[in-house]
C-alpha cells in the first residue's frame, strides 16, 4: 500500500494545483500528494490557446494587470505584486521553457505546443518529489480537531495502484477549477461560494442581420451592450460570424458583462460604432472628402475611408435603402445623415449566447474575502488553501486566466512550505 498520511494533499491536477505542489515540494516540503480525478492531468493546458497554450501576458505592471480581471481586480494587486507575468516567464525559463511574446502581448512557448508546458510541469513535479495519483477524485473532507484533515477519495479502477481511498493530510489545497466538486467541498467547509456563470463567450444576434458579412473583421470598433442593469463598453477587434459577433472585443465585453447578461437571459441591445470612435465632425469630413474626390464614382465602389470593409459598407447602404449605383455627388443630405448615424451607432438585438471562444472560464467561485490572499489560506478553516479558477476570479482572454493560476498556486505552495517549517520548529 502507498502512504496514507501526507503533509500536503492538492486536489486538482490543473495549472494551479501543479504550481502549488511543485512550489511546496521545491521549498523543502516532503510528502506532497496531487490528486487528479481524470486519467490526464493538465487537460485544459493541453487544449488551451488552440493547442499552443497562451501561458501569460506581457503586462508587467500589477496595477495594469488587474484591469484584465472582471472578477478579482483590486484584490489581486497584492498577489500580482508578489508573482507577476515577469516572474512566470523566469519560472518557466529556469525549468527550460522559453516563452515568446506575440505582437498583441500574449506569451506562448517557443515550440508553439501546449504539450511542452505540460512536459515542464510534469518534469518539475517529478523532480521535486511530488506524488501524482491519476483517476483519484477527492469526495469528502473532515477537518480533525487537532488540525489536519481526513480525506475520502473515489479511485478509478486500474489507475492509482496501491492507493487508499481514505487518507490524512496536514494541509489541503483545493484547486479543482470550475468543477462543481470543489465548490461543494468549499461550502461544506464553511465558505461562501458565488454561483458560477459562464464568461468569455460570443454573442448571437436575433435573426442575425450580419450573417452575410460572416468573416469580416473590423479593427477597431466600439461596442456598447445595453442591459436593464447597466451599460458595458469595449473597443477593439470585432469578427462577424454566422451567428453574430465574436473576436477579442466581444469576448472582453461578455467577460465584464457575464453576470448582467445571465440575469437578462442573454437578451440585450448591442450598439456597434463601426467607425471605431470617430467624432461626428471627423466622419462628416470624411464624407465631404469622398464627395469631393470621388464625386463621379458609385457608392458601391467607393468607400468613405479605405479601412471600412467594402462588404460592411454595402450592407449599411442596403440597410438604409441607399441605391448602390448612386454617385457620391448625388448622395442626398438625408441619406448621408442616416449613413453617418449608422456608422457611429448601429443597433442589433442580442438573442443569446453564441458558442464559446477559444477560451472558456467560469465566473464565480469561493469568495475572496474569506481567503488570505497573501497565503491563499482559508480564513475559516486553518490548513485549508485555495488556488486557481475555483476562486471568484476570472480574467479576459489573453493568458490572464493562467497567470492567476500561476500566481495563486505559487503563493499557496510557498505559504504551505513555510507553515510546515514553522510547525516543525515549534
Ligand atoms: C478551451 C480552453 C482554452 C483555454 N485557453 C486558455 C489560454 O490559452 N490561456 C489562459 O490563460 N487560459 C485559458 N483557458 C482557461 C484556463 O484553462 C483555466 O483558467 C485554467 O485551466 C484553470 O486552472 P485550474 O488549475 O484552476 O483548474 P483546471 O485547469 O480546471 O484544473 C482542475 C483539475 O482538477 C480536477 N478535479 C476537479 N475536481 C476534482 C476532485 N474533486 N478531485 C480531484 N481532482 C479534481 C479536474 O479534473 C482538473 O484537471 C482556456 C480554457 C479552455 C476551456
């Protein structure tokens, strides 16, 4: 039989659990056990970033970094001032994985393969002496009077050979991601849990009036989502899809509006500023220039500015009943006003959620106020720690979700090793 008494049991073999287990073991803690319910740890890392794994983001200032977290935000200033993307870059470099920055700031492994991130984490865990049980799911936690926990596991047949389904642990770290089991265990242990809702999804438009423009990318556009509980604004790249809208600006918008959208049943009004933030005067001037310089050309063949997608321009002319073969010189004042208005603000009815983008996370989880964010230890239950997506923290797309996992895992692992040393010294 394998040991049943462990210094630290980590439930959840995702990036947060691995980072915590490796850090604790590298800092001298012996007897670290990591439980992963499925046969394949780090499953989300493998599929992340379209198979390339967007490990983190080149955002070096913790104050700027927290702006990318719709949930968490200010509370993360402290954690990010201790372990930020720069530390993450160095951490992986020390273990042989070089991260490369893309023009938009996202950082990927040089190999462009998520499997190299998995390989580094697995090698670091093995080198530090972390024991990993696959197919071992934490089902029940009973705190002991003198400290520590009794744990009950469910073991998948044939995976964790010789493992016992009842264990004891001096310390327990929950890093179960968006899976309901971790939230249930946390609430049984006295923690308030914010109900989970999806974040980072695309938007479906009712009877999608933009369907014919599928594939058009506009950069930048301004988006405003109008909901009964308020308005949310974003500016950035928009991709038109067969069902509605997607692209970074939409994902950011739905991340910040995740809860309000859920409350409205995913119905809202979406206003798009196709001009990307031009003033009324600037746009009027562009039309004046077009009239002067392309007077004899048909509207169909001459856009008011070159970056405006031709397909979108034709769509707007059509939507406002302006004849495509009309010449710029003949454009009536009323039609010009309508087109200027449409370019600055076209409204579309949001009818639901579209499919998820490349990244999907859960908003909600263990309330931050009940966790000491310097150590990630529970303020309710001594010896209990949290890391990763299980907490009520989520970031926008771009590597920010993994960064929170690296940071919270690193803080928890270090604090656990220190607490164990201090307990031994007493
Ligand atoms: C398709 C996709 C692509 C993504 N791409 C990116 C990206 O490129 N960059 C980025 O920053 N973020 C990305 N994300 C988000 C990112 O994957 C998550 O934020 C991150 O994986 C959360 O890490 P975690 O360790 O908290 O939880 P998870 O990665 O979910 O790991 C938790 C682990 O715990 C296990 N588990 C659950 N319950 C138990 C239990 N009771 N006992 C034992 N084990 C248990 C689960 O099986 C799982 O393996 C992506 C997400 C998806 C779905």
